[in-house]
C-alpha cells in the first residue's frame, strides 16, 4: 500500500479518501498512541485495560495486545463507534468535512484558534508522524502492515493541514497548524493542498511567463500568495471549493431517541432541515418539503419578541402517520420509525399534561377536605 505524501496529494473537488477510511486511520493512530503511553505508565494487563477504558467503552479480550507492534486496529477488531466521542476523533472528522468537502460545522469546535483543540491535536499527530517511535514501531511489521499504519497517521496529518489551509484561504486570523497561519497569505504548500497539485506543479504555474499564472510575492525568503490572488487562481483552475455552513446537530436520525416534548422534536426537525439544505441546497429541500403536504406555522419564540418566530407543525400533523412517513422520506430518516417517534412525543406530552392536571385536582380536593 503506497504511503500518501505531501507532494502526491490529489484532492481537487473529490476527497482523497473516504470518511470511513479516515475512521480506520484514527483507530490505527490511537493504537500507536495508546501503545506509546503504555510504555510510560502500564504495569499490568489490568492497567492497560484501565488505560484503554479511559478512551473507549469497547472491552478487549487481551488488552496487552495494544502494546504488541504486530497488531493493528483491524486485528484487534476495534470499532470506531467506541472512540468517536474522543477529542482527537471529533477534531479530525470536523477537519475532514471542512478541508475535503468545504462543510463548516457551525456547532463544532472553533478552528480559528492557535491555542485550541485543533492546535494541540495537530501537534500530537505531526510529532507522531515524524517520531522515531513510529519508525521503530512499524519496523516490526511486514511491509503492507507497516505502510498501512504510516498511511493512517499521514491521512490524519493531511486532513488537519488541508483544513488549516482552507481556513486561512477563507479569512482565518489565527489558524491552528504549526505556524503556517499568516493571515492574508498562503504558502506554496498550502496552494498545493487546496488545488490538489504537487508543490512543483504550483511553482511551475507561478512562472510569470505562463498565461493565467499564479501571482506570488516574496515574504523574506519565502514565496507566498495573497488570499485574493489565491482564490482567483483556484477558481480559474476549477479547484475552488466554496464553504457551506452546516448544522451537524441535524446529522442524527431523529429516530434513535425519545424527545422530551413537541418543541424539542420540532427543533430537531429544523436542525435536520438545515443540515440537508447545506448538503443539497436550500431550494431543493424546500421543494421536497412542500411536496410532503406538511403545513408549517410560524409561532412567536419569545412573547416579548413578536418578530422572532420558529416553524411549528402541531399535534395533529405529528399524529398523521401517512404525513409523517412522507416527511421522514424528505428528511432522509426511517419512514417506518419516525412516525412512531412523532406520535410517541405527542402522546407523552398529552399524558404529562393530564397527570399534572390530576395532581392539581387531587391537591384541591385535599385542601377542600381539610377545610
């Protein structure tokens, strides 16, 4: 398996690798990081199990296998779902969406922060990729297995570096990746990442003698590209990726949990609509929703602010199973389960209101009896 290198990166509009491949890369990277920390503080299988339990709910038959350089995440049968809550996984997944697809999660961690989580995770991954520990660790493996682990860490690193390059292209003031974050300009390396070309190709295309050349300037000994020129050139080459803001709160299924009340369900539906609109386009999702026949009513969100409204569906529509099946299809969730969740929410809320009324009535009766 060929290891991805900086000069061979080919992104363009198409991600270099699928998100599922990044999930596998995160697992393999975590195995190496766990093994490294194990040599510092692990004294027994019980201690290794406890160390792993801090990161994952998945129970391993042989925890000490984590410290075996012949093993990797696949051989340990590790599941990404058991580690997806970790900061390193959240940072890398958010970086993937932004760098590879131009999707900015407005509910996620703040990227434009040289002291934030993205900054520290970048350094951890960078140091691991260039460490003698990793070099010696993979030396125990055969060539395909060694390449797999090296590629896993490299994928994590490229994901972060590309996200930072896009962040600076879109006006970031701090950035997070290892000092390559001067506001207003990009390096040749960053232009290579954003265009999907090699650095050598970008330098060739920056030759003033070439038509539509990339305009560069000098910053001391470094060659840099001003943001305006970078965007213009990327658009000319068909490599510019517009950023779309998405609400990842709407990425869920709407069917895997109970809702406290109708307002919470309506808010979840609205998040889902915003999420789909960012992926498919606002007009497309509007038309799909119109075709369902669902009627939306804008109701005041705060009584003192009549102009601040939110869309409401109301009890009766939620109890219309056929209507909810059409809405579920439009929202790309289970048309079998969603209508049941909708009805459950309405009926539970009605039951709570009845219970509250009964308690009030019982209290009044007790008061009357006491008098």
